């Protein structure tokens, strides 16, 4: 897949503080997560990509556009859902969404039609004529999402999209982001300090720490690699099961209480393990895919 | 197909022009502005004087009609540059009142609720945003200043014998130039104050105070230092002096030098632009 976000020594200085320092990396995922503790520079990176802050050094390209020289093209391609409150007092949800769609370059009739669609999509269809001040916090998050998608952007910037949502609301929001991602029409850059949000929605992650790149990992590749690592708990048998596994070409690491970690070679799947266990008279009491979770990757990055 | 599925379609049509995007801001703003009955009432009242002027011009050229009215002797004044000067002076009070009520409600709501980053994440820049918001006031104030006055001028030109219109074309130029100066100055200063304080009510109070307090300070300075230059702080007086220059009418501008008055108005506009440059950013950087 071609590079979607290219960072070439990107640095941003705000006031007297270096907020982003020499960011380098190439990301090509459909959905990219920006992960890091508060103050790591995630939002500043989004704002720099949007042209709000000029880089003090280096450059960045998004969807093939230079974020400084082709800032207008970048902003035409992007739908942005900011972290903080961003609404206009006194106007209805549908006018709010339609106005921003028109500002993105849609003709009035198209903008209004898409505003209605976007509001129905995020579940605010019934309240779209209410003024924004009357919306709850969760509804305000959703209307921000609606204005970000209404004009049919190629790229969606989501800054802490689950902020302030209750658990059901958070689940709805994550499901919605997954649907957008799976539609294949919109690439997503999701900034969050919540590992679960990023893990559930992203296939590539850029981890930031103190304005630097702490890690860059392809979650999709990690997940595929993890599918080959299986943890087993066995009962019975005469102890030759691990030898038989090795005979299948598996790497085996014995653990405590008859647990073993098994790295499957290409062409060997869980079905082969069941067959082998049956042949050896061994009960498989537990079989799970090892999850080298994002949490572990994140913690390693933070320690580094 | 469900509504939800349709919604992820990218927009593949041609984007609207930069000018069309710029006009989105005034278009949406007017709907909000005219929701207030006070503004609608004030805007309507702003046409009383120009409509009256039209009637006067028409009556003066229809002696038979005029003879039937009690105004027969009262309309002996000429329709000249002083006539239009006083008309514009009257309209400038309406313009100030409209600005007072309209301007804070077109900028502050964007700033106080953090909507500015949303505007600036679109393919428009800060100055286009400012221009779009300025257009709200510029078009509104134009509609009550130079546009109706030009209509009065055209009526007089069409009813007058000979080439009155061509002979007095400078009046039309003065109407447009002086009006635009007023409109741009009022819009910039009001927007700057509104962007600075963010609260519409406080912005209104400040704008009103800005018209009264510097005038008072200027007069006090004038008394203490025995100079008229203190009145340069009084933008109303400076505007009056410029109006005198354009139309040769006597406004209570306190003997300000014309150059000083122009400098005061241009400095105020420059300061307002600087304030807008400082305040209208997607995000403020805390240094």
C-alpha cells in the first residue's frame, strides 16, 4: 500500500517549547492511531497536518499533499472532529453541519442533503432541528462527527472521539468509526490516549512520547504474527505431546502447570493441534491466541 | 441502500468557487441576524430617511403635487452635496446602531464555543474568514448608506433638467467613498472588539463606550493642553471631519485637521486589523 502519511523530520515549536521533535516515519494503514499520554503532541501533530501550526523544521505529506505548500488541498480532503467543544450557539444541528459542508466546497443543495444523511448516520436524525446548546455532551460529540463526514472527506481526523461518552455511547462511537474504516472510502487518523479505542479501530499506530516518535507499529501485522502464537493447557498424556508438537515443526516453550506456548509454522493450524492431541490421548483444556497487546507495545515504548 | 451506507461516499462533484465559499458565511449569518426583531426593526427604520429623501426629491420636481402640500414653502433648499452630506450623516447613526447589535453576534459565537478551528480546517484561511464575516456587516451597512443615497442621487439626476447628474458626479463619488470608509471602519472596529472580548453583551457595551469615552478624554485633553488634537481619539469627530471634507457640511468635529482625522480613522482600522490578526487563530499559543 502506498504511503499515506509521511513524516520527514517534522518539528513544531510553539512559543519557547518544542512540542514535536524530529518526527519521522511512513504510515500507510487505512486507519492510523496516534497514541500517547496527554501532552505527547498528538493534537499538535493533527493541527500541524491541518496547517494550523507551521513546522519549525522538516515536512510532512498527507495523502500525497505537502501539508505546508498544499495546505488547502489537505484541508479539502480532510474532515476534522476536534477534541474540544466546537459548536455555534443558536443554530440547529442540521444548519451547523450543512454550513461546514458548504465551506468545504459542496453546493448548498448537496450540503443540506448530506447534512441530513450524516445526522441520521450518527443517530441524531430526530434531534437535527434542535439548537446545539440543547444537545448533551454525547450528542455534541456525535454532531462533531457528523460535520466531519458530511462533505465526504477522503481523510478523517478524529481527536479523542470518545471523550466524555458513557460506556454505551463509547461503544456506539467506536462501532461507527469501525464502519467508516471498513467502508474503505475514508482513511482515518485517530488520536487518543485510550489504548482500547486505538486497538479496536486502527491497523497502524504511531506512539508519541514527549513530542518524539516512541514507536511505530503495524497492528495488522502484529495481529497476524500473533495468530501463529498459541498458548495451550493440556491434561493427560504421557509427556510426549511437546515432542510431537516439535515434530510438526512448532517451536514450543513450556510454561507452568502444563501450559505451553506454541509458535506454529506456516501450514500448521489449530486443527492440526487437535488432531495431534487426539492421537496422543491428550486433553486440550485451554487454547488461546497469544495477544501481544497494544498495551504491551505501548508500555515498552514508554519505557524506551 | 440505507442512509448510513450512502453517507460514506466521497463527494466527487466539482467544488464550489472560493467566492461562493466566502459568501457562505454572510448567507448563514443573515438568517441568524434577522431572527432578532430589534435588528429587523432597526434595519427597516434605517430606510425612513432615504425614503423621505426620495419623496422630497420627487416633490421638488413635481410642483403641482408640491403645491397641494403644506411643504410648498419648506422645500426651498437645493439638492446639492450638503443635502447628501446630511443624509449620510443621519444614516451613519443608524449604521452605528446596527453595528452595535449585529456585529457581536456574528463573531463571538464562533469564538466562545471554539468553532474557529472547524472553519479553519476547511479550505478557507483566516483572512477569508475575516472577509466573510466582514461582508456580513459591509453588505448590511451598504444597504442603508451608499446604496439608498445613490438611488436618491439617480432620481435627482433623472428628474433634473440638463446634465445635473454629470455636473455633480463628484457627489456620487463622495457618497460611495465616505460610506465605504464608514462601513469598513465600523465593521473592523466592531469585529476586533467582538473578537477580543468574546462576550456579545460586553462587546456591545465596549463598542458603545468606545464611541463615548475617547471623545470625553479627547475633550478633557483639549481643555488641559489647549489643543484640538486630543479629539483625534474621538473617531466620531474624525469621521465628521472627513464628512466635512467630502461634502462641505458643518459637523461638530471641533476644528480637527483633515489629515489628522484621516490618520485617526486609518490608525483605528489598522489597530483593528492587528487585533483580528492576534485573536482570530485556530488555537492560541501560550508563550
